[in-house]
C-alpha cells in the first residue's frame, strides 16, 4: 500500500493530455477565464496546505464539534437575550448578509473545481466549496433559531430572496464576484482580494468585538470560519502569480476593481458594527483603527509581494475611512424602516468618542445627529412616533455598487451623472464610475431601486415599497432600539426648559 | 409630468429623489429639497442652487433652466 507522501502528490497532480478534444474546449476561456493559457503554463500551480480528503474531513469534524460545544454551552436563546441590544442588531446584519453569500462561494468554488486550469487547483477548490457550504450551514444553524427570540432573525434565510435595497446591493456584488464569474477572476477577486484582503482579517476583528461584547457563540463561529478561509484563500495567490506573468495590467485592473467593490460592502457591514452597534465600553478600537492596522497595511504588503501598485484611488479610499460609514449609518438610521434591524442614536458619550476617533469630518456628522435628536425631542419618544422621525423622500442609489449616494462628505457629495448609450446613470464616486465604464456591458442593464420605482416595477409610496417590494412588515422593519427614549435626550429637554 | 431629479443638500448624508414640476421656480425646488432633508439638516434661509456647476437665478423655472430627468442639482449655503 502506498504511503501518504507517495499517493497524495499523484492524486493532486492528475492532469493528462487530451486526445479526442481540444484543451480550449475542455476549459473554454469564457468560463475558465482569461488570459487563456495552455496547461504547460499552469502545471507548476502549487499551494502549501496539500490536504488529503481524509485529513480535511477529520479537521472539519473537530472544528464542527468545537462550534457545537460552544453552542450547547452559551448559544441558547437565554444567553443571546442577555446581549446588549445594539450588538444583537449587529448580529441581525451578519445573520442576513453572511450565510447565503457564503453559499454563492460554493458555486464559485465549484466553478474552480471544474474549470480551474490545474488539477491541484481543482482539488483545493473542491475543499473550498465544502468550506463555503459549511459557512452557509453554521450561521443558519446558529441564527435562524433566534427567530423565536426576535422575528427580525427571519432574515437569515430571507434576505437574499428579497428586493430589499441592501439585498439588491449585496446580490449585485456576490452575483458578480462568485455566482456568475469565470474561474480566474473568481479566484483572484474572492481569494486574494475579498478573503486575504478583507474577510480573513475582518473575522479576526469581529471575533475580538464579539469577545468584548460577551458573545462567545459568534466569536467561535467567525473564528472557525476564519480557519477555513485562511486555507482556501491560498488558491488565488498562485492563480494571480501565473496571470501576472502574462497580463499584469489585467491583474492590476482586477485588484483595483475588487478592492473598491469589497471596500464598499465591508465598510458598511463592519463599520456599522464596530462604531455604532457595539456598546461604547466594549469597543476595542474604531473601524478606522481596525482598517489601518489589519486591512490597509496587510493589503499593501500583499500588493508589494506580487509587484502590483496601489490602486489609483488609494488617497480617496484613505479619506473615506474617516467618513463613508458614518454617512451611511446616519442615512440608514433616517430610513431604518427600509431595513430589517434596529438602530441606536449615538448619544453625547458616543459622539465624544467618535469626534476623538474621527476628528476630520465629525463636526458635519455631529450636526446631522443633533438635528435627528431634535426631531425626537420635538415629537417625543414612543413607537408611535417612529415614522415621524423618518425620511419621507426617496433616497437615491449608485448604479454600480447599488448602495445609497452617500459618498464624499456632507459638505460635498461626490455623486456624478454619466450618460452611456443614451441612458443616464449616477455613481456615488469616481471609482464606481470607473468600474462601470471599463465593463459597461456587464452593468448597464441593471436597474437600481430608483429606476425600478420610476419604471413602475417597484411601488413609489413608502409603505407599499416596504411591504410589497422590500418584504418587510411593521413588526420586522427597522426601528430605533429605544424608540427615541434616551436619558440624555430627556436631560437636554429638561435643561432647555 | 413631474421631472425626477437627484438633489444634494449641503450638510446632508445622502442624495434624494426630488420630483419637480416644470413650472416650479428654482427657489421652490430648493425648498422641496430642504423639506425632504429636514430630518437631518436644519433649514437655512439663505441658499444657492447649483446646476451644471453654475449658480442659478432662483427666479427661473425648472423648464427655463433646462432641467432634464435624472439631472443632478445641489443646494448649498449662500
């Protein structure tokens, strides 16, 4: 019987020459990706884990048992009930956004498992698909039962099946990066940019936030997922290195494009959780500090290793660290009934902290929160006054990222209108416009929420939009956690009187 | 037929869809945007309306100013 070191290399590197079909028919460029290269250019594809299926199953079993043990110990509803209300709502964001996004990762990896250009790549992508299936199942297992605690957790299953505006944006992103992508772009965009650049480290940061918030179940879940990501993210590096030898400009474009697209989505998911939906005394760092320490420096090192340049919009991105997620949070708060989780207003202590962490633009953001607080002060607290402290005009969305036109600063919004083939588009920022203009055939026919309303596909009246199109109900749509009943608002009212 | 426009009020965190009538004066249009954003931005008495990088005469109507569907306009402190 062959020993492991004898059979494993043979099994992993099982490629052969085709005699009755051409190689480009087995691996068509449209689905394998470009540049199309003969297998001789891919034959040295290698990764360091070199796992066998048996080892994979044994490792995953151990990890699943560890998750199960923590769930049994601290994952019951009575444990979750004790968590701070803002954190619980951050959980609802991740409960909705994470599981089925991971499932699209199954599809992307299976594409690599069939259309990857070397057998070792295809073997690793098979494990990647199994990983992503695990990352779908675990959060569904942990989050969906919380429906008994709070009906907003229903969105763990429901989110991607709705036309909620944030689901439209997330689907636009994941459909492109995973579901409908060729193998080369999928592995560079997902493994190198999304996982190595963002989620691998983001999960370390989220685990730390969860620990501070005493949410040991979530901490264990993201830690367990992160260990898988660290392994299958390795697929993208040798893919990138091979393409780099033949078409470095294309690689630079993919990295620039996908870093921006990832930044847009993850600044919202992580930025809101870190700076608003974690209790002040449980925040280990600001979102900007986390980005600078964990994402920015590490990503620049990765670029350097591959001989790539910083994306052309780098200075703009660094500037956005100070403001973008704050603009989004204030906008989302004022349209909270369009979402499936609840919000809090930053009070005087939080605003003092935010000013300290984000001195560059905080004056402008503070004025916005003062105005929103003033509205609560005028109408008084209570669930019956929720919609009196809510936006009424239709907010607007970017034709690339599908997120609200909330880029730039309160003083100068960076939205820009572009006419393409006789149709008018609007983009939140120069990078979103730049991506669109590079591949208009990919994006031009997609309609953002505003265009759907104007064309009659979606209802124009807010109540109908919420219930008929965004799949929300008065019970599940987002509210202020305290319905405006904040001690500090009362204090200010008393002192004003 | 109302004309849908992208309105950006200085001080606000998001652009808003504003439905303008051709006969609206630009002063009225600026007022519509300020009303729509009043949850987040306190009203200002003195504002300017910027369209195609030009400060507009607020006595003009939307039709006279040549607004077309899905154009951008800004209302800034003046």
